[in-house]
């Protein structure tokens, strides 16, 4: 899988929040937990973490509330 470096996600997140407002949720599985936490800790905007979402139904509920989704291939 292709994956952007965390710094690029961080730059996009900061620009979007500063220009448009809104909240950021980073979703990842157990293998991505360290990357998600690193992104949240290095960000100048608040980031909510959703690591190891318990079910597809829960994930669908989170995504339903999103106005924009950015992800890997």
C-alpha cells in the first residue's frame, strides 16, 4: 500500500482546519496506532483519535458524520 508520510497529512490537516474550521478524526487500526498518535501529538490543531474501531457499523457511523475523508490507496 502506498502511504503518505505523517508530515504531509499533518500539513494538510493544519491548512484545512485553519482555512475552513472543523474537527479532525484520525482513524487507524492497531498497527497504525503509533503513527496516529504521532500525528496527533505533532499537530497544532486538536485531533481526535479513533484507533481500533470495534466494528464496521461504528466506523460507518464515524464516516457518516464526516464532510471530508482523506486516506491512503
